[in-house]
C-alpha cells in the first residue's frame, strides 16, 4: 500500500537533468529509460532492486539522484512500472535485456 504520494516520475519530471547526451555527465545521473539510455542493459532483478532500494541501496557508496521507492510503491507497482518502461523499448533492446535477465538467472 502506498504510504505517501508518489513523486513525479519520468523524463519530464527530471527537467534538464535528463535526455540527450547530457545525462552521461557526472552531475546528471538520471538517464532516459528509452533505447538511448542504459536501463535495458540491466536484468529484471537489478532494475527491480534499484527501483525499490535506490542505487545507493544496491551499490554501497554510489551517489545518485535515483530515490528509493520501497516506501512509496508496492512490489507489484514497481513490477508494473518496469513492465511499462520495457514495453516502450524497440525489439532490439527488449531482446538484449531479456538475454541479460536470462543470464542473471531469470525475470521477476
């Protein structure tokens, strides 16, 4: 159950800190979730864990503007958000991400 109102999510809520080549700079660590970003390079489980715990919860000491959503979204809501994001990727990225997920031991 959602405990607080969810923050605005997605590229439009990130202002100028995302999109284009600028997201690759140290100060802009919020890549777009489309084929130009790198979300599809991660397994389903990694994406779930990063979304739930934040990057710092998965990679100790890593600084990121990516918040943890564990107190905001249920596991089912996180899975639904990830399914939506994946549905927007071109076939090449979906197939590549499915291979990464399979190599990591499977999906959610």
